[in-house]
C-alpha cells in the first residue's frame, strides 16, 4: 500500500530532533511514498537549513511553506490537501519511529478495510534520563476505544495512520491547540468510524518537563471544557458521563505541574 506521511514543523523546534525524526520515518522497512512537511510560518536559519538538507537527502519530501504561523490543526488541514494518497500517516518532528512501524500498520489496514484510524502504543523517553522509558498503552478494539474515548484521547496522535477521505468527511483537522487530534477522533467516533490500536510500541515519544506544563492552566481547561461540550452535543457524553468527564478534566488541567505529571504518568496510563 502506498501512503503519505504528514508532518508539520514550526520555528521553535530543534534541527537535531527534526533530522532524527525524519530519518526514522524514511529508513523504514516500508517507507512512505511521500512526506508532506508543512512549514508552519517562518523558520529560523538553522531550522530552514535542516529542512533544505533533508529535502536534498530524501526526494520523497514535499515541503509546503506557510507565510505565517497558523497552528498545528490548520497546518495539518492544509498539509492533508497536499497528500497524494488516501492512506496518511502522522508523526511529530521530535519523535522516533521504530523501523517496522509502517509495514505493520499498512498490513493491518490492508486486511481491515473497515478500520478508519489505526494507532499503537508508545514509549515515552526523556533525553535527560536515558534508559528510563515509560510505556503508554492504549485500548485495542473498536469497542474499547469508543468507551475509553469518552473521557481520554483514545489514539496516540504520533502513531496514527488514517484513511484521508474519512477524515475529510468529518471536517478534517481544526484549530484547537493541543487538542487537535482528540477533537478529530471524537467527530469520527460520532460518525461511526472504526478505530484500532496495535498492542505494541511503534513510536518513541520525546517527553520533557515542558510537555506537562503545556497541558495545564486555566486557558487549557477552558479549551478542554469547550471540547467536552461539543462531545456532549455529538451524543458521546450522555447524562452523568458529562459531569464525570468535566470533573476529570478539571483535575487533570488545573493541578500543579508536578501533580499533573504524576497523573499523566500513573493515573492516565494503562
């Protein structure tokens, strides 16, 4: 199966991490036919040079520069329009794919045409603490994912592979900072699309202290609360489930950074 890989890079990212991420994606047992890399606004010179070097090294890269920073959701929606294939894979520009990732995921999608979104487990690692990775396991079957997705994001975004036409049918990615993927998955679940997670690690996710700091605060809570309201309107959070989801969201987003880290590492891992 031929497929596109969709990524977005913006000005604050590190050239070294970008090169490592793209090398891990292109040096696969089954590499993508194309890599659509959206430049979300102007890039500083070191990062721009890294992109230029990568385009020279990997002819499959199609760089889509944007004149200004529009945010991840909008950047991915634009990038999706540049993808040539119906099967589209995602990863972030600081994560590492295991060498067999795409081969395993494409084989599953070929055997399961009913599956619209396919993810996997991840291993979180902190560059400052090598050798201390933490697994983030996800529910496997469509039924488990639908139940889990009411209260938590059911797919690790950087592991996702999806059928483009089914993503576009629900409105594609939207601007919803740090919640772009969860917002999309909820709309797809409400539309009856089938999800699956492979029960093995296929991506290593780089995690630093700032990862937990970004996922908290009053503004993030307000954005998350808006998502919960939309989820209720979609019919995914009936009755007391809505109250339960809001209380859980408040605990997760308004807790101090240190406590939030513990919640993510222990309470939100399976």
